[in-house]
């Protein structure tokens, strides 16, 4: 390593030699950087899982545009929408289809008394509202009263139950005083607000939620004629529909707004964002502490180097060399530990928690930046290395 | 101290010698600001001879360290003229001072070796400052110097495994490996036994003879003073005696 660094730097790798000279401090510093990396990677992982879980239902929508209530922030909130908007949308040139989507939440009580929260989609079984093949294949089944399809990824429920349902053995459970017969499964996965999804027909949905009305769905999914340009149609729809109760966006835009709201306005998103900041601060403080102590302990040597004729750039090089070594060597174990924790957390929670190369690269860059910043702050102490004081 | 052995008194005429590596004229220096401002050097005039070993004597506070650091480009000249190796240091900026320092060798009272570098690597530091071109054969040059100084068996030892005297000898090697034009030394033999001290000073004398290396040394070591070519005595910021020795 010393030889390699010597070749890379074109000089004695003093920073590296200083670090390895005090192995206890090096180990503590690497543990600190690794801890900060784990903290940031985990928080970003949770943030990523939040975004991924927000995106899951949007990915299921067989739509180009989405008409929602004008006060809608997320898929689950916002006022119901007059179904009349669906008919109005169908009059707009370029619109091929418009279909209502009803959205609700139910509790699924388990034999052990615990509750699983399910997001419920009420769809018109005569239309392919969702683009999930497992759902499309069972639309006829759910057109029957009180029949449902369930998400096989519902959190903390035995997989054998879903295997039995998938094998043709219906499962019944009580929801809001009604007995639902689950005849099939599909896979979406839970998020932060629900453990999984349930898909029923619009009629079954209205029986489950008697206070809701067929004339007031939550969203209207709009598909466009093949080859149609969405932008002008979007404008025409916006001009046609009253802005005081409805808003038209592409599915991607609606997801973007939902994501922005949940990550910046809701506590869960803020907590994860705050966690990232805390992780970065912890890393900066730890690395700064190590580097500034190191600089302070070598002030006389640095002053000697100054007397010999080394410039300030040389000392900055040593401190940054140390900072970058700490960053890289600390990130690697932090990354490996995070991979393990991702697997554990994803298995335990069912959250879509996955490491991406982009995130790993981002955190590595961030770790390098964090260590470089710490090094830059620590180099201020170098000014105290006055060679004239050596005499 | 017996000054009777001295034979030559240096005069102002020496200030105009063209080959003098250091020429100081009318040098004044102060420390502090405002009412606390205190003058440390008073109209110092001095020229060092090329290749000679000059010893600077004086009590604590006499101004010898201030003079040494000014000549060593470690402080900025406030008033007067100081020409080092043909470069006027009065008004010089930090960059020029750093460049000048690269032509000098420093031996401090404390060795200030880098604890994580071996003896060879510490010596290399004195060479690396001159750039890649100077690094060719650094191992041979460093080992050669360390061997001369009696450390041939400890080339790859870390300072933690060397005695105080051995560390100081590594520091001497570090100062000399870059083949400096002038060596400034502050009590360099304080940590050395008699033989090592004489050996180190003999090396400086030899460099003076063979390469023209000039040495200015602050020391109170009487056995070293007997080897000096010239002894300058300072008192209260002034040169009060300046003589060559037999």
C-alpha cells in the first residue's frame, strides 16, 4: 500500500504512514467513518424505500393521465371526485378511455389478534384498470360480490396462506362486518402506511365503505389514443374540467407530487432526511477530530518541514491524503454492513429496501466530500506550525 | 571563555565580499506591537564566509535566535538589508522565502523527526523538497550520510526505536542530504555524546572544505567552539565581538 500510494502521489505517503503508525486511532477513525456511512446509507435506504413504496401503486395503474381531486397530495388523501369528470374527460379528443378508481383502507385482523393494514383498490372489473397480469386474469372473479384479490407480499403474514390461495383454496376474513372471500393473489408489496394491498370490484368496495358513493371515486385513470401527444390533451382536459375540484396530471407528475409531499412534508420523510444530515455531521465531526488531533500532534514536524522549504500545499496534501484514505477505507466496511442490514430490514419489514449503485456511489462521493471538508477545517491548525518557534 | 587565541577581528570591509553567502547590513528587528514593542536586534552588520563554520554565542535574549531565524528565512526582515545567497530578503514574500529555505539546512535542538517514518525516510524528507529530479539515488545518498554519522545499522529504524543521540544524528543527515549552501544549527550537539558530536561537526567542516557549505551554529559546547572558524558574540541585540580563531 505504501509503495502504491508513493507511486500515485509521487512522494512519501506521509498521511498514510501517519495513519497506520497509530493503529488504534486508525481503527477508531475507520469505525467512525464506517458508522457514518452506515447511518447515511440506511437513512437513504429508508428514504428510497419510502419513494419506492409510494411508486408501487402508480406502477400498477394502466393510465397515461390521472384526474384527481384538486386538494390531493397523496394517492390516499384528497376529496372524492365527481364521477361526472370521467364522462367529461371522455368527450375530450384524444382520450381513449377513462375509468374510476376507488381507494380506501381496511384492517385485516389476524388469528393472533394483530392487525394488518391494507390499502384497497376498488376497480371496474370490466376494465383493465391495473396493469398487473395476476389481477387482470382474475377480473371476472372479483366481479362477484365480496370477492377479493390480495397482495401476496402483505407484511408479516405466513407465505403458506398466500400459497394456498394461489393454489385455489379461497380464504375468508371479516372486514368492516362483511366476510370477504379472497380467491387470488398478486404482488405489489407494503409501504410505510400500509402492509399491502387488496383489490376488489367497485361494487364490493362500495359495500365495504357504505359512506362512499359510486358517483365519487378518488381518481379517474385516463388512457390516450395510441400515438396521441399527451401535452395538448392534458391542456384540453385542464381547460374542460373545473379546476376548483379536479386536477389533471400525468401519472408520473402525480407520483412526483406525492413523493415530494411525503418526503418533505410528512414526518417520516423528514425524519429520514434529518437522519442523512445527522449521519453526515457525525462523519464530519469524527473525521475532523481525528485529523485535527493528528495535525496538532505533528505540529513540530510540520514546522520542521516548513523550515526545510515545504509549501502549504504539501501539508494540505498530507491532510487530504489522510482524509481520502479514511473516507475510502471507512466506506468499504460501512457499505458491506449496510448491505447486510438492507437484507435484514427488507426481510423483516417487507419494505422495498435495495442498495443501488447510484446510491452507493453517491454516499462514497459524499463520504469523500465529508472527509475532505473535515480535512479542510483541520488544516487551519497548520497555520500554527511556525518554524521560527523551533529555535 | 578564552578569547586570547583569536587572531583576526572581522571588520565592516567583509560586508562587501562578493562571495559571502550571507550579508547583513543595518539589521533591526522588533517584536510586539504598540507600547509592548521591543527591539531585539540593533543595527546588526555581518557577513558569513563561504565554507566556514561560524559559532554564534550569547546569553538567552541576546538576539542570536532572532538573527538565526532572519538569516534562515523563517522571519521577515523589518528594517535593514539581508542578502542570502545573492537574494535580498528585505521585502521578500513568503514564496521567495520558501524558495530560499530550500537552499538551506536546519538542525534544531530538538530532532523533530517524523515518528511514522524510518531513519531513511526522515532523511528522504530533506531531499524530496527539491523535487523528483533530486530523488534519483536518494536511498544511496541517505544511507551514505547515515553511515557516516554512525547509523549504518539503523537505516530502517523508526525514531521510537532510536536513542536521543541517534535521532539527532538522523536530523543532521536530513539537514545535509539536500547539499545545502548554508546550514543553520541550534545547539545541534546537545543530545550527542562527545564522539558523535565531534563526528557531526567534523562532517560539517568537511562539507565546508569540499563543497563550500557554510555553517552558522548556536552552541555553548566548548569542544565545538574549538573547531569553529569564527566566533560571534551577541549581547542585548548587538554583536559585541566577532573574531576568527586560530
